[in-house]
């Protein structure tokens, strides 16, 4: 599912997207999806993408970009990677600096709340505008809607910059992308067996708390609304407080 310039695309609407004109919001979204990753493309981009190697989430983004813009592999070869700020669990974002010929541009993807906080502009259909408070609210609501459907939500952004210094400040927000990473089929049965054996299961995940809650409900680990303990919460708890929380947090 993709939020782009105030519109949501999913299912057939995504399949009908055609290669965009340069400078549009979709153009920049495909740039980030296609280039801001560590996916190995050496195996080619043929039918079914058999040669892609790397992180499954990044592969999904590359596949989306390729489905819309078939010459992605050629365009990737025409660009030059200048530098990279890698993803870490603390940063929750990744940025690559590319020389696109006419200019150097930083392409950033990561946790939507982190990217939105670092964004100063919004790329509408065809132009860049200052990001307003109401637009921030609209983006946050769209991200929460995706997360409530158990989607992993990422944000895409860019900034024209000659160097990596300051490239992640004053970003231009482009899009939200929601990806579904379904639990394996055997998980529910395994959880049921564990419960029958007197074992209590607690799920630990790097996903946003809304996404985690939705998956917990899907697996039967939580009863609505269900309490979720975030990393920030953990940092503020004493050992005794944590022990009390873990009696009811799954």
C-alpha cells in the first residue's frame, strides 16, 4: 500500500501505475525504492526476480519500483553511488548519496515517524511545498491506518546535497509504503502447543507498536486492545517495574 501526494494506492491501483515523468512524487518514490538499499541485482531483474539477494523488505521495495519502471536496472547502472549512511536500530533510517548526472541527491528511507520529524518539505503531485502541520497530521493518520492493518510502514524522502553532511536534515517527504510481512503458517499452531504445555509466549519485534499490536491480535497473543511495551518504555522502567509489567504484557 502506498500513500503518495495525499492519495492511497493499493491492489489494482498499484498495478496500474505507469512510468512517471521526471520530478513527480512517484518519480522520487521509485528512486528511493530502487536505489536506497543494499540489494544485490547481479542475478538480473527478470520474471519473478530470481536473482535478487538481500533483505526481504528492501527486495520488496525494489520489486515494486521495477514493476512500475521497467528500465530500473539500466537507470541504476547510469548512476554513481557517492556515499551511504547505513541503517541501524538506533537511527531507524538509511540514506544513500547518488550522483544522478545533473545533481547529487540523498535518498532516504526509514521509520515513518523518524523521517517525518526530519522533513521540512512535502513533494506533492508535481512540486515541492513547505510541510504544514495539517499535512503532518494527515501523513501520521495514513501511517497509523496502515499499521492497524498489520503493515510495516516506511517513509521515503530525498534532499539535494553535495555531501553526506546534513543530508538527513530538512528532507522532502515523498511517500509512505506499507508492506505486509505475514507470520509463517505454522506459528499459530506452535503457539497453541506452547500454551497447552504451560509455556507463555512474549513477542519481541522491531516493528512499530501499532503494527506489533495488529500482528499480536492476528496471532492470538493479545486480546483487544492489548498492552504493548516499547523500547522507550523499557528504558524508563526499573527492574522491579519491568517484572510487574511482564506479568501482563505479551
